[in-house]
């Protein structure tokens, strides 16, 4: 399968978010990544349902919503209403993870589980049959523009082996510090979806950077 690119709006110009979404619509990006932060699970606060809802009005690509919030069960329905197509919760924030991901699917969304750099992929062995995607955090969540943690490559290949051995229909998404230099190795290691924010929006030509991440040229 050809890998996908999910453009993280966290790094975009919020004053011109409409124009930024239009740029992503016109680009060859596959998904739009939206990072929701609560100032509790992570030290930062970003945005919530109203922003997702407004982006949805003009987005021509699926919304890939990443919840970095404690007790996400309280908001699954609200993010569904706001327009999320893929809803990812953090493993570390869920006490009853199987119930949470089952509810995400029941609402009609694809269910993702994100793991922090310190969380072993083995912790997901009993969850893979209930989800559509694992998001491997390749930085500590909370901020855009951080440096990629190289130790995450071994987690990606371990997860790829687990998925293949078990025959699960689960995508691997990598998120944090991804740019045109490390994208190729990530895909080779087994990543299906590359999330990128800073490397796209701080580049001179964001649409061209999206193309480079997509074609690995
Ligand atoms: C970090 C977020 C990421 C972030 C990635 O907590 O989950 O999605 O936007 O941004 P870059 O690509 O700038 O590292
Ligand atoms: Zn994210």
C-alpha cells in the first residue's frame, strides 16, 4: 500500500486557517490532522470542537483527529458531531481502552490508539483486533516542531511484525518531527501514515513539501 500523508494544522497560520485548509485540499495530502490538547494530559492547550467543526465545513479530505486529553470518553460523541473521520485517543489516558475504541467505532469513526515514546508496543497486543490504526508518537506529545526520537524506529518495526503475524487490518501512523529527510526510512520501516506539521508549514512551498513527503522524492 502506498503511504498516506496527514497534514497537521497545529503548525499552520491560525489567522488564515481557511486558506491553509484550501491549500491542503488542493495538495496531494490524504488527511488533515487535528491535534486537540487539554493542558492536562499534555502541558499545552490547542483547540477543541469548534475549530474541528469549522475546518470540516471546507475540508475535502478526511479529518484525522488526535486527542491528547484525559478521559476522552466524555467527548467522543462531540468530536463525531464536529466531523472527525478517524478519532485517535492516547493509550495512557484511557482506563478502559477497549470500551473507548469500541464506542468510537460504534459512532461510525475509525478508531486509533496513540502511544507515547515510553510506552511499549507490546501493550497493544490485546487491542489490535479492535482498532483501525496505531499512532506511534515520535516526540513527546504537546508541541509541534520538536526533534524526532530515533529510538522509535525499533517500535515501528516491532509493531509491523505484530500486525503482520496476527493478520490485523491496522494502519501505523507516525507523528512528530517528521520531515523529507526521515520520511523515507519511516515508510521503509513500516509506517502507513506520515503526520507532518512544522516541516510542511514552515517550508517555502508547503504544497511542494507535501508532494515530497508523498512521493519520497
Ligand atoms: C504533537 C502532535 C503532532 C504535531 C506534529 O504533540 O501530536 O501532531 O502537530 O508536529 P511536527 O510535525 O511539527 O512535529
Ligand atoms: Zn498529532
